[in-house]
């Protein structure tokens, strides 16, 4: 323990000695030794530094013990355990007192007024300029600041910046000619109707009488409209999820609606009452729905890739056909009600026998899914509109492509065939609907919505074109082309 204390004291004494030497070094470095008092101070700090360093060395080596210790090889217990005088207490106290006295002098010297004199003498050469005061008996005249002769003599010369003659400010450069493009003209505001759809219209169906339209929307609602009176008859029903399809039954009194909730609902048109619910269960949501011309059977395509045949009259399931590996994008039933076609999103088409549920043909000739699918009136041909932007006419007996219609720049999402089987109406995600002559394959009219994708198309009883789409409205277009009118507006934003 004594050894540890001595070494700690040695380190402290060494630090005091370094302080004393530092004080001497700075005093000599600035040339502040000029009077007797300053010389005495330097002599004292130099002596104190030497004594402190010497004392630190002796304490570290253990040569200044403070008390008697046991002699080497002396036993710790018994008579022979006698203490041997080995301490040097006087010299120890002397060598400890002198350094600590030096510390007190250092503190007093640092706080005294005379300690600043050497420091002031060594100021930096970039000190502030001072203007000497004139004698009281003389008038003070300000000399021009830029005249070098007027500068007073000074032991420290400070360089001045060269005089700068005043200059005229440079004229600002002329602004270059500028052309600003105007903002594009905003489209005119669309009309709105509080009772309209609040989200895109994805399906349109015209009643056989031609007096009413049924629409389905992603807002989950099915609405029934009066064409003649241009009014909403009623909201026919609400699905639990997005509504996809709404079809009139041949009796004109009922309708089938379907949606992503996996339910196909038989409704009464007079009041919207639900007559029966066909649930797909684990087979997934209903993407597309078609019914036979006699209204007795329905075929549904599901997002699991399954195709289901329903018996509407009996309220039962006839077949669940798992032929597709991808979600169904389109279905249709032949005019004689014996066959059905289904298409999946990767481009595969399958022909089914409704009575037996057997697959009759499968082919893959579209690069992407066929969303619009319709049979021609003779039942021998099929028309498909696809995600590859094309419309194709197929021979069902051979599966051969007969004709291709091109012109859309987006997915062909919906198709409708006129009653005389001569005109084809297509709706696309490119925002247009187009009218085609099936005999020649030429485009006869273009209908540009200018308001987003067209998801649904239909022919009205008078031959005009109906469209529904992203803007939530149902529009009526002249069959020859031109601007359409909003027949039933969507709800306000």
C-alpha cells in the first residue's frame, strides 16, 4: 500500500515539475526577462521544477520511505520480527513541501497583474490597427484613408489592401426571349347524378323489350334504368363484393346477378326481391356469367379457373369443371344452349358440352386472356377480344382463326353482337369503343370516351351504341360515330 502511495505522489510531483518548466519556457520565449523581479521568478520556477523532478524520481524508486519497515528476510511472527529503522522522514517532507509551494506560487502568479505583461508582448502580427491620439494642443485633421504617408509609425506593420477606384455597376444582362407553354385545356366537367354509380360501370345488359338497362358496378350495386324516361328505376341489389355481371332472363321478370363474393343471385325485377342464391363456395368469386337462350341454365367462370354449370329452374349444380389452370376471363353459351365456351387469362379457350360437362376442344391462340366472348347466331363461329389488343373470329369445328380485327391499343374487354349478326361492338381499356363490319372486318365507327377505359358495351333497341366505363356513367352514341351523350350519369365524387 505504501509503495502505491509513493508512486502516486511521484506522478503528482512530476506533473508539478512540468508546469514549472513550462512557465520558464514561455517566459524566456517571449523575451519578457528584463527586470530583477522577473529574473527572481524564473529562478524560483526553475529550481522548483528541478526539485519536483528529483523528488518524483526518488519517490518512484522507493528511496524516501516514510516509516520503519521490516528488514529483508526478517520473520513475520515471533521474537525475531523486529522493525528495522529504514525511513527518511525529514528529507521526504522537504522534497514534498517545495513542489507544493511552487504550485501555490504558480496560481498566484497566474492571477497577478504582472503575469499578463509577457503575453501582451507576444501578440499576433495581425492585431487590430490603432489610431494614435493627437496632442491636446493640436487640431485633429483626418487624413485620407488611402494615403500611405499619413499612416503613423508603428513597431508592427500591417499591410493594407490596394486602393480600389469606384466603378460604375455593370448593367444587368438582358433577359432572353421566353416562350411559356400553357396548361392543357381541362376537359369539361361531367354531369353527375346522386343516384348514379359511385365506381366504374363494368357490365351493361338491355332488356328484350328495349325499354330498360341493367348495370353492374365495382361499387357492388346492380341498378335498373328506364331508357325512355331517362331515370333510375331502382337499385336492384347489392353484392357483398364487387358486382361483375347482370343478365335479364327471357321471361322479362327476373334477373341473374353475380360478383366477387361468389354468389349468383336470382332476383325479381319488380322489387329486387331475392328469389334464390347460388353460392360457389370454395370455387371462388364469379368473374363472368352467361345464361342459355331458354333461361334454364347458367354457366359461370370463377377466379379459381373452374367453370360451373347451374340448373336455374331446379336451383342445383350440374357440373363443376376444373379444366383451367388460371382465372376465368370470359364465358358464353351457344345459341342452341348445348355448348359453352370459357377463356382464361393466359389465353386458353375451352369448348364444353353443357349436358355432360365434358371438354370438347381446347386451344391457345391468344397471347393474353380473352375477356369478351360471343357466339355468332349460327353457333358455328366464336368471336373473342383479348388482352393482346386483337379481336379474332374462330371456326369452332376446326379451331382455326378465320379473321382478325385490329385497331385497339388496349385490352379488348367487352364485345356485343348486333341482332342481325353483321356488326360487332367492342369496348377497350384504351378508352374507346369501336364498331366493326363482320363481313369485311373493317372498322366503321370509333367512339372515344376521353374519360378512361370502356368496360361494358351493348346495342340499344334503336341501334345506337351504349357504353359504360371508368367515369361511372352510361353513354349513348350514334351508330355512325361522333360524340356521345351521358344517358345516366355517375354519382358525384
